[in-house]
C-alpha cells in the first residue's frame, strides 16, 4: 500500500510540472466552427439523390430461394439548411407494409459520409459511414445493425447514381463470413 501511495504522489507531482495548455483562441474556434458547419462539396455530391423515386425492390432472403420483389416510393429532400438528406421510403417487404426514414450527410470534420436509418421492422437505429468515388458516381457505406439480441449484422450499402433520374441501391450482409446481397 505504501508503494502505491508513493507512485501516485510521484505521478501527481509530474502532472503538476507539465505546462498548462493555453486556452483556445475564441476567434480561431469560431472560424473553425463556421467552416465545419457550412455545407460544401461533400454535400453537393448528394444532389443527384434528391427527388421522388419509384422503387423496385428485390430481396434475396435465403440463398437459392427465389427473390421477393415489391414496389415502393422513396422521397429524398434536403433538411437543416442543406446539411442532410432526409429519405422517406414506403412500400412492401416480404409481404408486409414497409416504411423507413433515413438521414444522410457529409461530416466536414470527419471528412466522410454519415447516415442513420430506422424502419418499422425494428426498433433500433442503424448508423453507417461511407465514401464517394467520383469516377463511378458511387457512395459506399459500412455499418452494423442488431436485428435481435446477440444478432449483430455487418452491412455494406452501395448507391450508384446512373443518371439524373436513376440510382441503384444495393445492400449486402455478412452472413457467417460470406457477404450476401
């Protein structure tokens, strides 16, 4: 016990000898914040996904089984001053009504795309992070969701803008070390 007390005192003495960090410059902090909060080029790349889209969804729930297909509508609009895209989807999935809401934006501080998704087939919120490839006009996100206790699912989303009126959204799941569409 005596040795521990001595070690703590020595550590405390070393910490007290360190120079104190200078207080942040309020003007520099304000300038950095203004830059970080202002939509920029990362946000402009999201412009092609703004609009109302008819959707045709295909779900492959089990390998080798025929896919489930359905129709839906997806509305995408800018919110919070052009900082985020709100997506509202309504349709069917696996014979049940399906609706979801998602938010996508570009985080100027982290320099990456970020997204959140929630729908009526769960009670959690899925978070994802992504990149953009200008050569292929493709956004690629990775994330994880938990559909039931102890059942975490790694996912990858790919959104390819094919032209001003069309895009393709693909969802991949890691199923036991193998990625499935």
